[in-house]
C-alpha cells in the first residue's frame, strides 16, 4: 500500500508502508544542500533497540524537498557505497 502526501511546500511526497526499499539519488549544488537532517546510529539510537540512521527533518530549501520522495521518519540504509550494518 502507498499513501501520497504533500510536504509543507505543497510538493508531493511518498510514504511507503509495505516495507519497499527505494533508491533516491540527490545532488548537492554550491547553493543548495541535500536538505535533510538525520539522527541515530550506534552511539545514540533515535529509536530504542534500533541503531539505524533516520531522517528527522526535510528542509524546504534542499534537494530532498525538491525531489519529494524522502520523508521524515525514513531509515537510511545506504549512502554512496556505505551500507548500514543493520539495514
């Protein structure tokens, strides 16, 4: 099942609730960052018993908001060629 939402800018976002993993490629420019904050990891888990890294905020002025597919609460499984140990 997939639910469609819009973010604060009215841009569409997509929230997967069936566990599907999607690849999102974002590019940073000199004037626009990737545009999201993360939290978590082994030293300070965001969710108890889960050392994953999670998106905690999508910034309006970044590539993630422009793309519209990354959502707050999403778990980051891979960054470039670095794969989460617990994914």
